[in-house]
C-alpha cells in the first residue's frame, strides 16, 4: 500500500537490522560499567530506539522528549521548542540522545546545550541517519548508523506530514506526493 508512494529504497530492513546490532554491540562495550539514560526524541526515534535498546546489554534507563522544529514542512525553521519534557532528572547522568536523523544540527545543538545546563555528567549522540551536507551549526554525532545524501527521506520513524513512519525501511518519496 505505502510502497506505491516510494521512489527508491535507500536502506533496506536487513541493512537497518545489521547496523542496529553493530551499534548495540559498540554501545554495550562503551556503557557496560555505567547507568546510561537513553533519551529518545519523539516521534522519529521510536522504531530505532525500540530496536537499539534491546541490543544494549547495560543498566539502561529510557525517557523521551518531544521538540518541534519542522512542523509539516521539509525545511528546518531553525526554531526549537519543547513540546514534551523529560520525567527524569539528568543531573550527573550519562546521557545517550537517540535521534532518527541529523540535518542542520540545530535540534541536537539545542538539546546538548540544555542537558549541559541541567548538569548531565556526559552527553553522547546516537543517530540512525546523518546528512553531513545539511549542517548549519557545529555538531557531530558520536554514533552514526548511515550517512544519507541531501534528500528528504521517510520510513522507520521518519515522516512526511506525519505519515510513512511505519514503513520498515528508509526511502525517498515520489515527487508527486509533495505536490498536492
Ligand atoms: P535538524 O535540526 O538537524 O535540522 O533537524 C532534525 C530533525 O528534522 C529530525 O529529527 C527530523 O525530525 C527532521 N528531518 C531532517 N531531515 C529529514 C528528512 O530527510 N526526512 C524527515 N522525515 N525528517 C527530517
Ligand atoms: Mg527527530
Ligand atoms: Mg518530522
């Protein structure tokens, strides 16, 4: 059903599964002696976080934050506002921010500064996708699944106007989908 709207599959389900296992093994090694707090950024990080957390063998806790910067448009407004804050006090915690994709970097820059201000002990960024060519601020992820070209991608949590998050792979939409 959804597949008819997809121009091209960029990353398959199998490729995602293998990468998530690999990232999970690395994070297990890096965090096995800590009590990390994984913070998923809603809603895009949901499938990635759900799969990744099962691959991390450490005393991990999870929480979620919802920030908005994009609305339904495909270009960043540059404005970040907190829609839902954490339930957890991050002071002294080792934080893993879990994101679907980094483009301009503005969303994560805002969050890193916020968690620093709230006195986290350490802050590392885990992102499934990275668009290095889109960067507008100085920000680097510590763990990256895949680099993607500067195209608007959907699936595995990533939406277009709130749809396509439930696609099990990462793809590019057909042009006509944007033009109604
Ligand atoms: P940034 O603040 O880094 O520019 O934007 C990050 C957020 O913008 C991501 O968390 C994601 O929600 C959205 N975003 C950036 N690029 C894409 C894309 O190619 N597809 C989708 N669906 N969302 C994107
Ligand atoms: Mg996001
Ligand atoms: Mg979105």
